[in-house]
C-alpha cells in the first residue's frame, strides 16, 4: 500500500494472532514484545479498560524503544465482559473451565483497544463485538481446555479454535476484533492519519 510504504510498523505484542491479522491486511510488521503490568484504576469504566491498557502499552513502548521518526508503534489489548464482570486471561486450567462454564448458553462482549503512534502523536480507539455461545457441556469444556491454548486468551477461548467453530452460534460485530485486533478500524484510522 503506497500510503504506508515509507513507514515501519512495529507491533509491540507477542500475540501471533495480531501479527497474522496485520500481515493478512497487507502490512509488513516488525514485532517487539513488551512486558508491562496490565493493571488499571479501580474506578475506570469497564468498557474503557482495553483502550486504557493499549495506551499504557504505547506510552511504555515509546519511552523504552529507540524509535526513528518513520516508526509507528502499534499496541492492543482485548477484554471480555460478561454480566458486568471483566474476564481476563485465566490464571489456571481450572479457572479457564469456570470461565467457559459461565460463557455457556449466553452472550458476552469482547472489546479490543488499539493505539498507534510515535513521539509526536498517538491515536487510540476501541471496537466492540458481541459473541453468542451455544450450550457447552462439561465434557466439551474439559476437551477444549486440555487440547487448546487457553491461558493466553481473554475469556479463556480463541474464536478461531474448535470452540469457536463448534460452539459459537453467532456474533455481532467484527470477527477479527474477537481474535484480538479490529483490522477494519485500524486500516481506516491509519489511512486517515496518513492522508
């Protein structure tokens, strides 16, 4: 894409799904994984947590990376909200099973916050999707948790995995957003910034 060819896009994330989604969107990506405490103020609006964390990651990355003027750092964070409770990454397989049991036969919200920028600028936004799960019985939960990576995913599941293929009835909103990166919004916002 001509409007981005003079810039280096640096993804400050260890998520292989985010890298894959950005590359499938036509971008060349440099990955630089960052380590940061994913904490947030207690009084923050729950729907703002993902964007808050993405911005925190961006500020940390800009401070700690040796960036050139044509580098653009991209950060993101995905959260799951069910019945006004924020479901992060599970702390254990047992915790993952409890989370999946709570998601069974109901709907929940997936929000991904994204920021991109450098020393002189930053842009932040969020995307919201609703996921509707069919009933997941205990044997299916055991199968999923024991055969797939669940500990690195908000809400203890990946929509691209078996559980997404066999147990999600429908979604409202962006599929890539549920995977962890709202490519449609990112492409739009980045193009607006460039042009």
